């Protein structure tokens, strides 16, 4: 048996009415649209641009490239190496 989760969302009435109209004309329910969004998120592991407030959605590869540019910018504490810093930060999480 599949486990079901329920979402309860607060949204502006006017926005909901407009969105419901668009979905209705397309023959799609709000539930189907939300399921489709979650399937997209699961498949791509990315948030679609339309869901980003500033319209910017970076891929994981773009994020990694941006992080690589930051390497070496912040000074290490005396006696600290990149390896010890990494190990310290990773120790905060249980893997």
C-alpha cells in the first residue's frame, strides 16, 4: 500500500482563482499539477526556473563550479589545513 502525504498551502485568493482557471482550461487539476511538479523535482533534483523568486536556477554543476572559485578566499586558522577543516565540518553530520 502506498503512503500518502497531504499538503496544505496558503495562497492569495486572486492568484488561486487565476491559476485554477489556467489549469481548468488545460484540463488539469491543482493536485495533478502539484504531483507533476514533485515528479519533476524528483527526476531532475532541481527547482524549475518558474519557481525561483529571482528567476535564477543553477544546476548542481554550476553550483560546484561557483564553489570551486571560492576555494582559498577565506584564510585558514593557524595550524589548520583544508583537510582538517573539511573533516571538522563533515564531523557535524552523521553519514
